[in-house]
């Protein structure tokens, strides 16, 4: 919805549970959901701020992430060899 700039409203809906039991596996959700959120976040950034209408926000984000990755790898390498 965010990529297409749709307007969204919250509609209160009461939850109705009868004799149902959840088959939700917390470890399965914890192992898959963060990766899904991360992938969709980068999809939104690329789609909105690079493809549709270029913005320096995307450039700053990608340069910053590359700098963090480089600094982390360099720091780990120096710590292990030092």
C-alpha cells in the first residue's frame, strides 16, 4: 500500500474465538518473519525512492549501510588479528 501511496484507515473488528486452537509456531515465525520484513523494507525503498522517483534518501541509506558493513568487517578482522 505504501509503494502505491494508497490511503488506509483502521477499522475496529472484534476478535471472535470459539473452540479454535492456534497452530502458530513461534519459532517458525521468529525465523521467517524478520527476513520477510527486511526484504519488503528494501523493496519499498528501491521501488519508491529509486525506481519511481529518485531521492537522495535511498542513496544515503545504501551508502550508510555499506559503510556500516565495511566498518564492521574491518573491525572484526582487526580484532581477530590484533
